[in-house]
C-alpha cells in the first residue's frame, strides 16, 4: 500500500519541474539537503520540516512559505512561476493552491 503524497510533496514536485531540477538528487543538491530526506517528503508523505522549507525559499526567493506550506497563491512573488505551477497542476491533476479563504 502506497502512502499518499502530502500537499507539500506535490508542491515540491512541481517546483522541481519548473526549475528544471527533475530528480530528487538534483533538487536536494540545489537546496543543500540530503536526497533521502527530500525523497521522504516528496514521495512518502512525511511532513516538510522547517529546515527544508527555509532551504527552498532561500534558494528560490520568488516562492515563499505561504505557498510552500499552505498553498496560498499570493505566496508566489512572480507571475512566471505562478503560471508554470498552474500548468503543472492542470497537467498532473493535482491541487497545488488552496482557495484564499482556507489558506490561513
């Protein structure tokens, strides 16, 4: 039985794609965390820890914690990643964004 991906895992997978870092090894190296820890969050539904969340928003400043943790689309500081993430969500049929009224 497989463990469902967490919303944060889906968001990280989307970021991996839009930043052209398609493997957990490449993305982990880019943000300075271990590949096994990243894979656990992305594929196994484990919670996204504070250290990894900070590493992601530090490496990709156009993404902030509101998007990463809550799915709040206002947490994207640029239209380009926002549009790419919307395209990813449509194609993969996943919900990356939380409706504004339930984001907080």
